[in-house]
């Protein structure tokens, strides 16, 4: 419960500073840095494997769309005779 009270107190202090002085660029970059330190960055292996998975899915989706488009184009040509 103490952590929650501490977070609320920090939030109140932050709101008071923001209300009195407007935008604080130094504080903004400090808080941004703190948030980026919390990010769990992927390993090189994980980054490569997930990038390949995304690339494969994009290629498969584009191929499917291309094939369906050609099918409908062929069908429209048969129906409308162009």
C-alpha cells in the first residue's frame, strides 16, 4: 500500500509542477529516458526470427491478393467479354 501512496504523491507533485510552470523539457526527457529503461528489448535472434515471420506473412498476403485479383479480372473478362 505504501508504494501506491508514493506513486500518488509523486503524481500530485508532477501535476503541481506542470500546472505552475507549463512544459518542462528537461523533465520530459528525464521521464522519457526512465520509460525507455523499462522497455524489454528483443535479442538479435528474436528480432531476426520475428522480422522474417512478418516478411513471410506480407509476401503470402500480397501473393493471395494478387491471385484473387487476377481470378476476378479473368472472371470479369469472361462475363463481360473484354
